[in-house]
């Protein structure tokens, strides 16, 4: 008696290959985020104007988001194409050493980004209305 093994769906294969390509850019995007953080920290140390600080903070947020998305893509690609269709394959993928490494990196980047969003981006003062209703 032969058993039928379902193949990987075409959509899962396409997503897998797309994630592999995006995951390859992780190193350069992480370097870009590190440079953006250095510029932001330097501007803070030099006590630059609030508008310039906000501009550099937003640039850091964008760089962290791009690096996070690349890390997530590399993580999904590490799990393999079958993990796109199967929840258990994803869980098993996270239990491998390579999967755990990417999971830790994704968590680290997500924490950095959220911490920066909560405390690092300066808010510009809003103008006070002339007449309060």
C-alpha cells in the first residue's frame, strides 16, 4: 500500500524563495541600522535641534524595521518550505539550533524597535490653539 505525501504548495515555494532573497540582505540592513543609531546618538550628544533629532530617530526606526523584516524572512526560510503550510513544522523549526538563533535575533530586534518607538523618538511640540472652545 502506497502512502500519498502531499507536496509543498506552489504558493509556499514562491514565498520560501522570496524570503531567501530578502533574508540575504539582513547583514547590510543591520549595518544600515547600526549607522543610523550612531548618527542618532551623535546628534543627541551634540544636543541638535528637536526637528533634526526627530528626523534621525525616524530614520533609525525605518532602518530597524527593515532589518527586522529581513530577519523574519531569514527565520521563515530557515524553517523550510513545508513550514509555510504547516504550523507544526514552524514549531519544530524554532526548536532547531539555527531556528532558535533566528528567533532570538528577531526578538532582539523587535525589542529594540519597540523600545525606540516608546522612548527614543522625540515628539515635536504641538502649537497651542489661539482660542479654546
